[in-house]
């Protein structure tokens, strides 16, 4: 390992040669000093950069139209920084399950350069990959196998997250930096989000303080995860587990309150995650050498088989839209406008359903911020769906929950319609009844198969 004093000593056209394929860490572990130099040095040409959710306030130069002509962005999951270039045609979007990123590194021609953020070394001389692991271990092995290089940025603010570490021998160059990690503040849940959280906690989160295992949780960041956490705490549920791709502040609260103890997990009795995001710097400080949690690569955390092995796995994700058949889309606004990425939603939807007593939930407000219904008759033509009707996903809005299992297409349409706003629901119900394609399902206002209203859910809260 060679320590360099200035980033230009290692990010230059002699080290990163034309034709190089680069993989970079993302999320809070985006190596901003390295990537800023890659954006600024226009002599580095004809290279490709693979990334997952790049964050940071120092790397804008990576995404200018001029830079994108000589540097091909290959984006697996969009952030606010890459969304514009992708939808303007300056960058390329790769729809890919998070679980399959490491496999892609093995099956493709591999990577010539890997850019990472690290913390350490520890007393054993190992370096932590910090707040983001996802496909990095596979990318590093890929580069080393083909004689490529690994360039590390050691940020003083990066926590040493236990779990996935590498030796100094895996790093070719290292440079020191010192800046605050990107944070992801979360709004306090409004009444609509809290209704969703209360419904989920009431109907689907199982207590583990007795002789039976409690639920194992997966969810991300945002109002609904915060609302679910609030509801779990309010209910007094105990001894839950955590197996997730993203660990954020909501789950940290469950660990700190000794609600998520992981006592029922069969092999590893601590929280497992591949990516960590915090609402403030203190959240990252909390991760530093904290043995309550450990990091694992995304082919571990997002493996359908690993997910299925968790007791009573409850996967909670969001969506951009759902149609009356039960098609769900989460990465796109329409067929040609990519918002985020496929990510790990499908991994957890499939894995949770193979878990003993496991379920997959899509939770979302019924309306957008502009007052448009997220529940529609048919999904937009050509859009990428992250779940299909056969996935048997439970859907929750502020109006209640709908479980489609054991129900026909027409019966599902009726249940999904009841998750919409009242005026929209009535239009849907009339359309369903009048259209023979739905096989004239029958329903009553008091007893809709598979549907539990918010009011009914609260009876057992």
C-alpha cells in the first residue's frame, strides 16, 4: 500500500488509463475527494464509472455534460446527482437487483479500478469499508484478480463499521481526508404516514418476548419507516430482529431501546446491513466499533436464501405506484424517466415470502404531494415493475391494508381500490363492476375479501 499526499498523484491519466472500467463506493461512503478529482481532470478520458447512489457536495463536476462525454456513467441506483444526467441521456441506467451486483462483477470482464472509503486500521491491521459495503468486496476481488488497482480514501469522519474488512495488502494507494459524511434527515411522520405505520405494527409485527420468535425487520429511510418504528415502540413489542440492506436512524432507535435484540436469529444475533445512512453526524459516531450491528455484502444481506432463513421476516418497502392488478413500480415515473433504481426491493419481496410466517409489504401514501392518486387502473406502458401480481405483496395505505393471497384478479382489484381515496375508490369500483374482464367480483362495503380498514386495524393496536 502506497500513501499519497495529494489526490492528483493517484487520480490521473497515467494511473487511470483510457479504457478503464471503474467501480466506486456510494451512499455515505462516496469517496468525494477521489471522485472530485476524477470529475475535474478532463485528461482522464474514455473511462466508465459504475455507481450505486452517489452522495456528497463535492462531486458536481462529475456530472456536467462536458465531463459525461468522456466519462460514461453506468448508474445502478440514482441519487439526486445522477438523476438529471440519466434522464438527459448523458448517463446510462442499469436496472439490476442489488443482490446481483457481486455476481455481475464475477461474470463481466471485471473492474480495472475500484475507489473506496475506509476507516482504520484496527489493531489487527485491517481496514473497514465504513458505511457502505454492497458490491465492494466483489469489485475489489475482481480488480485484484485482473491486475487492477484499489484506491482508498481514509476519511477521519468515517466510522469503523464491524463486519466487512480488508487487509492493507488489498489497497494499492491511500489518501487521507477529513470532511463530514452526507446525512439524510427525515421529516417527522405526518398523520397520514403514522396511520400507515400504526396499521403495519398492529397487523403484521409479531412480538418475540414469549416462546415464539418475533418478527425480523427490513425497511429503509423516510416518513413511513419512522412511523412504523413509532408504532412498534408504542405497542411495546419486544425481541425483534433486523436483517436489512439499509440501516438508518429508525432502526437505530429500536436497537437503543433494546427492542431489536436479534435473540431469535438462528446464526447471527446482531443486526445485519449492507448500507448505513444517518440523519446527523452523531448517527455515524454511534456506528463506530458498535458490535450491535455488522456489515455484510449485498449478496449476503439481499440473498433470497438468507432472507428466507430469517424468522418471520417482514419486508417493508415503498413504491411510486400500484395498479389494480397489483403491479408495483418503484424506480421509474414513466417508461423513460428513471427516478431511483430497482435496488433490493424484489430481493426482499421474494425472500420474505419464503421465510416461515414471513410477509412482504408495500407501504405508501395513497396520494402524491400534488394530490394525484398513486393507485391507478393500469401501470404506465413500458414501465419497469419491481413486483408483479404473482408476488402476493400486502399493500398498505392510510386507508387500510390489503392481503391479495388466495384471491382472484377481480377480487384483488376490489381490495386495491379500497386503498385509494374515497372518490377514486368509487370510480374504480364502478369500472371494475362494469368491465367483464374482472369477472364481476362481488363485494359488500362491510366485508371486502383481504381488506382491513384502518379503523379495524386499530382495534387490536
